[in-house]
């Protein structure tokens, strides 16, 4: 973490308004979410796969008497490369917490944000709403409500689908009746 902070200490005298963001890495990509949306970061707890959920859901985990849905960032970041997913980054929302898996959380930073292209801003499936630079590193700014909305939309579509069961599931059910 110190290596990251020393690399980016040249952030004085910004001319545009800044906001504090939680900066993290997933694979080789640096990302940030508004700090006020982040509840906490912790080492990855055990995550349980939930049958019948789309790939945008990594599963559920249990943290301090709460079941937390864990969303898959790969579903909203097409260029994500391999990730170790060792850290759970938990968000607060009006109807309860949810989380994503990342490789590392480095710091809270005041970032000068540049808007994403208009095509991305009006695309609800694109979670990237802007960019910032810190030293020589480009950081993609994410909008937490877009990540969650995308996952909720996928979940609703899947649960309303007649293809909810995997082809082998129906066979297992019929075998257990005999």
C-alpha cells in the first residue's frame, strides 16, 4: 500500500472539483468507487454459489449475521483479466449491503474525475462513468448503482426464464422419484 501512495503523491493543487474515492485493483485494472458508498473492505470470506443465478452473481457470504450478495465485476467490466479476488469490498444500499470481489484495496484518494464518453454515460450496462489519473495510472470510476442494477436485471430475466433449470437438473429430479 505504501508503494501505491508514494507513487501518487503528486495530487496537489487540482483545478477541478474532486471527490474522495476508494481505489482498488482487479486484475491489471485500477478502479474506484465513491468512498461514501463503500461500507468496508475485508479478506474474502467463504462464498456459497446459489443455483439458478446468472453469472453476474458470485454467490452469498455471511458477515456479522448478514447474508451478503456478492456480485461479479466481470459482468460489467468486459476487459477484466484474471483476478485473485482476495478482498471483499462491501457497499451500503437503501435495502441492504452487497459486495464485489477485488484483488486489493489501496487507499482513499481525492480524484479529479473526467466524464466517460456520452455513449457510456447513457448505456445503463456500462458501470464506468469516468476516469481519473493518479500519477501515471489511469483509474476507471465506477457507479455502484449501475453495477447493482445490471445484476438485478440479469437475475430478474433469469428467474422469469423457462430455462431456469439446467438440462441435467430435470433428469436428476425425475430419477429421485423412481
